[in-house]
C-alpha cells in the first residue's frame, strides 16, 4: 500500500546530499579564490564530447579509451563520450574558440564531474569530481612550479596540515 519502491542510484554513482553538498560548494569557492590569485580563469566544459577527442589525446590503446569510457552513438551515429577527464576538453575549447589568438599566457581552471566505467570499489565511483588547471603559452618549467605552489596554498586553505608533494617523472626509474 505504500506505493512503488524508490529507484536506486546507478551502481558506481551517488547523490551528494546536504550537508556534504555545502562542503563541495565551499571547496569550489576556495579553489576559485586561490586560482584567481594566480590568474587562472574559470572555464566551463561540456559533459559530452566527441569520442575521437579522447582517442586522440589519451591514445587509442589506453585502458581509459578501450575499457573505461562511457561512449554511445547519437541519433546521427556520432560517437559521444561522457568526459573521463578535462584536459582534452580544455585544449579543444582553447583551439576551437580562438582563445589561442588572445593575450598569452592563458590560464584556465575547471571543476566538475568526470566519468569512468571502472569496477566500483569502496570510496571510488564511476562519476567523480575533479579540479584541474591548464596553462597555455608558457613553455618555461616555472609555470609548473607555480602550479605546485598554488596547489599547496589550496590544500592549506582547505585545512590539509603540512601537505607533502612527491614528484616523479614517467619513464624515469629514479
């Protein structure tokens, strides 16, 4: 007599309810404040992209492209993908919109949901939230150091005590 049973969230996805949702808003506001001090501008990116964008940027043979992307055909048979990361989308937006012709360097930050079809594990979800930054028009390694300082400031602002950064180089055993 109680009516139909509620519909559960899809496996690997979850609702972010108050008061946690308020914490997410505070986290994003802090990111916006810290990143703005380093002249990073917010960029809002679509959740859906053409699948070829990720094959081109991540590599056709990678696990993300082969096994973990949510890809489907649109009505016109165009393959679309829920974004698994945002670097490729930021580069696409930068190039396609003509932002590269504007004042350089160009610095952007983003926040939002990403999607990967991994086997759900405790604490890991198929929809996850990611912050990121991208800098264009600066070839010097100084921008990388500045991003690390900015990240440290962000972590300190959100209450991480004495953050430690560990650096490595892909392909270099040292």
